C-alpha cells in the first residue's frame, strides 16, 4: 500500500466522519492541504469574479489563480489580495446586512429588506398540532437552526 493510497483512504475516512457529524466540506481537496489541485481546478474554470462571504483565508488563492475581480472583507489580513472590499465591523454584529456590502462595493444599490415568511393556513395548522404534541403552545418561543448545505 503506497503513500498515495493511504492518504486517499485517510481522506475518505475523514470525509465520512465529517459527513456523519454534519460537517460537509465545500473543497475536499483542502482537507489535507492539496491547494495545488484546487488552484488548477479554479484556474481551468476561468472565473471572472469571486465574492468571498465566508472563507477569507482563500483570498490569496483566488488572486494566485488570476480571478480578476475579488471581493471580500476589508478587516481581514488578506485584504491586500482583494480588488474590492467592504467593512463588516465587529464579528459580533455580522449578518446579512453587513454581507450585502459585497454587492454595494461594486456599485449596486441594494436595499435592506427584512425577510418575511408566509405560511399557508393548512401548513400552519399542521405545525401547530405537531408543536402541541411536544407540549409547545401557540405563541411559545421557538429556536430553529437550519442548514443550507445539501
């Protein structure tokens, strides 16, 4: 069993463990520092623009592969690798409003709109019955954590 095979197997096992823990990896190539592989893929795709909303540590990689427009956070130590940047202030206040700065720094006028969720009557009644089965009455405080990863 050569070193490549063992590294490959270790990588696969680590990915499986992370998957079971709900920690999906956007760029598995970086699990064990294979930055050259990811750089080659990015270079081949010839992106025109990169907006870094999270993962500011990749700013140097995006610059190195030649993406001409790179947008990210002004306060990060890799900000010199960016062509455009925006301020997000204190990490304790990060949210959608601060991240809209990525579009604003390109000159787009982006309105601040609070999202509203609309639920039809049948779905609301179904959810209410389910919550009551757990002992939660209407008007109770609920915290919902959801993942956007698929």
